[in-house]
């Protein structure tokens, strides 16, 4: 038994943990030692239901031997190959497989290593596209309040989560934000998409009037914001946003790092909502969370507009050492095989109604002020304690962990997104544990 498997003996000082209250965590660490299927196992041997598919990424469930075997074979065959002026067959095979399941037209794939890199890549492609098409004045980028687009300077700049921005005062210039769609007054406890709020897309017209359409390169939104605890778009909102972008020649970017690869019961949220963006960012579920990997899906019109000039000149001065890493491609192809063989990219549609009704059964519990759902995403929001935003949510999260449930916490909201292999019995357990914790703690 190794040190990290022995409870209460691990040394925690050296690891500076991301997005964590380090001092608080290290007083009482919550540690996983293994995982299989729908469950984690803690260092003290307890089973914990994975209510958030890791960090929205383990869509096919944990411990997939098919992916592990593919990675092992690849490491023993070709451990690394550059993608700058060289290549390897798996990169092209993987791109073709992704193009096959992409929304129509989004069939040009640029590989990254994370969602953050995918976002920064998409933003740069948008700027380069307008320059290539003779519209170099289009340099402004538009995000949305309460949006999360990773932690690069580009993603942080267009992101709209205040805490993620406050400490980093030097961000990209020429960035603005449209209003968010979270409206508890009109849409609390809405099931699936809220009825009210499509008109909020018109906020983009305000920024067009303020800055001039000729200055705006792209608008980036999550079809369903996840990190701010699942905010389904009002009915008609995304369609309206697409129309406004088309009207003014603005590229529309969907950040599908969370919603991609079956989360809504369709391959991508673009399919679910019937709205096709010009660029689409992905990561997380692309390899079932096993090997870091991401991809930007570019519409052919964007790609082809940049295939200009002498053939020996690079079209896009951008890329990463690990773009299309052989092991990531092997993991990705094995993941796509599982998705296809088990029908996981659409399975969520068959269980979404059960998921929705189970979550909404928590309505009426103490301090529950909203419940939201879309596909196999869901959130329960609690009212904050006076002067202590997030404290009630944290206490419920810890109580749930002790009872055998893990999920993603965002302030006083709980974001839930189980692996796509989830059964009704797992949903019952998730909702039961969460309900008991809310009654006990909240």
C-alpha cells in the first residue's frame, strides 16, 4: 500500500491546488484513490457516486479498459510526434472521426490540450479570419456575464465570472459582455428551457450600436453555462443570437467544452438547439477525461478563407507542442468507439425526463430557491446565508461527500452532470443523498 492510499498520512503542503480553498481543504482532505463505472472510492474505502462526471468530462464512466489499452499500445508504438511540419496517422484519423459527428459544416479540426486552450485558439482564429477576409478592424471580442471560458488570458477576458477576473487586473483590451440569462424572478423552477428571456440576446445590438459592427470579431457563449451552475438558455435565445451575428457579420462561437459529447442527449448542444456556430470549442469528454485533449471545430467557410497566399506559407501562426499528441488521439478514438458502440452520444435523451423529474422533486426543501435542468445537466440553488455566500453550499457539499455523493459546487448552487451510463437507480441515490443533506445542513 502506497503512502497516498493510507488515510491521514499524506503530506499536503507541496501541492498548490487549483480552484480550491487550500487551507480549508488541507485541514480535512477529501481524497479519491480509485474509480470504476459510476463510483469513486476514497482512500478509506468508501464508495462515492460521481454526480458530476469528474469535472464534466468522464462521460462514459470510469475505468474504461478499452481506452487504457489504446493508450498503452500507443505509448509503446509512438510516444510523441510533432505536429509542426510533421504528422502521424492517428491525428488525421481522429480528426476525420470528429468531423463525422460534428454539426454540419464544422468539419475542420484544430487540436489543443484543454478547454482553455480551445477557447484561446477559437478567439485567435476569429481574429485571423477577419484579417484574412479584409476586415482587420474587427478586433473586439464579446463574452457574456456569468460565462466561463477557461483560464487563459483570452478565456478569462471574455469570461464573465467576477471572482475569476478580479485578481487579474490586466486582461485583454477591447472586450465587452452581454447580459446573462439567469432570471429567478421570472424563471425559477423552470423545467428544461425557461419561457422568458429570449429578448436578452438583443443586448448584442446594444454593443453593436456602441462599438460599431465593423469592430466586432466574435461573440462567445456557452449554450448552457455549466460552471455557474447550469443556466439553460431561454427558448429562442440562441436562435436570436445567431440571427444577430449573421446580420452584422459577427462570428458566433459556442463553448461546448461541457455540453459536447452527449451531455444533452445529442452529440453537441448545437444539435440539441438547432443552432450551428461558426466555431465550436471542445475538450473534457473528447477523451473521457483520461488524457488532456481539446479541439476547435471550425466551419469550412472560416477554414477555407484562411487558405490563401503562397502554399509554402503558414496559414495560422498558432499551435501547441502537444497538439494532436499520439496518446491523446489514441484515447480519443477509443472514446469515440465507446460512444458509438454504446450509443452514449444520444443515450441522455432517453433518461432526461426521469432526471428532470427527480431533480425537481427537491422543490420545497429548506432554502431551495431554484432547480434547473437541461439534458443530463442539472442544478439546485440554495439561498445564501447572511454575509456568507457559499457557506451553506460548502456545508451541503461536504455532508454529501460524507454520505457518498460527489458533485461540483458553485457558490450556493450544486451542478450535477453524471456520467452518461447513469441508471435510474443512480439518479434516485443522487437525489436522495442530496435531499437528506439539504434537510440536515441547509
